[in-house]
C-alpha cells in the first residue's frame, strides 16, 4: 500500500510505502498529489482522559485504558502518558495500579503507554496557579506517598508535575530523579530564585507554561 502526502516536519511531498503494517520506504513524490499530511504518530505527554473516560475517575478500569488508546489512534496519537491529577492519595494509588495492570496484561499497550504522568497534588493552593485542580486535595510533597506511587505504578511512573515553592519540594525532586522519574514545574507561583533551585535539584520540564497566573504578578519576578 502507498500513501501520498506532505511530510509534516519537512513540508515536502512524499510517497510512503507500507507493507504488513510497517513503513518500508519514504520516497519523493509529485507536489500536485500531496493533498494530505503524513506524519509519524504523535506522543502526547498529558492525556487526562478522552471521550468520557477520566484517568482520575473513581471507577477507572483496565478496559477504560484500552478504550482511550483505541480512541486516540484515529486522531494520530499513537503514544501517550495517562495523566492523573490532584485527588485523594488512595485514588491516585488505585488508578496508577489500574493503568499499570492494563499495560502489564496487554503487550500492545507497552508501546502505546510508555509511562504515567501525575500532575499534582503537590501544587500551589492559591487561586490562579492552581487552575481547575480541587483545592481540597492540594498538599505538600511526601516521600512515603511518592514511594507508594512508585510501587503502585510498577515502574511506569515517568513524570510528576509539582510546584517548586512548596516545603520539602527539593527533597521530593531529588527522590523522584533518583528513581528515574522526570519532574516538571507547573501550577505554581514560584519566583525566579525558587525555580532555579528546583532546576538545580533536578526539575527538567515545564507543564502548562504561562497557564493559570494570579490576576497580578510582581513585575519581572519570574
């Protein structure tokens, strides 16, 4: 089977040859025939849910995980991080385990879901930076809680988003980094100095850059 289109990243027409479900060749093609875009699968680092399924929901099941993977594929997203947001510790642990169980029981999901993202609950409690997260469950980082996340996820925990200004955050960042988990800064009100300290501790990504600010900010502070 061949597909003609414009390569998204190169903006050039190409003819893609597919055999047995795999790309065999990518050759130059006539620009006139490139009426559609062709791209490798998209990798979304934050999928909170899709088509009515919530990765943070109380009744998340392994079949829900599979359903999200299947529903995303026609839109070009072939890999993603299921993302669990701020909530009770017990639910975060439960849903980490549900996702890990689904991946462990289905080899096709091992590629589709290379890791899990937990966004919160270690974020700013303040209106604005907190965004839509439920303030009831916002709290300070806890190493014992993080240890339970690692255990529940069976090694799939790959990314944690937190606020750098919280007490104990540098220790949490160092702990996560030592266990192979990337740390992103997000939903926070940290100053430039606080952000720098978090980066020095091991934070390497940003979630929602510029999202959820206070109504007023100190000029040039971060």
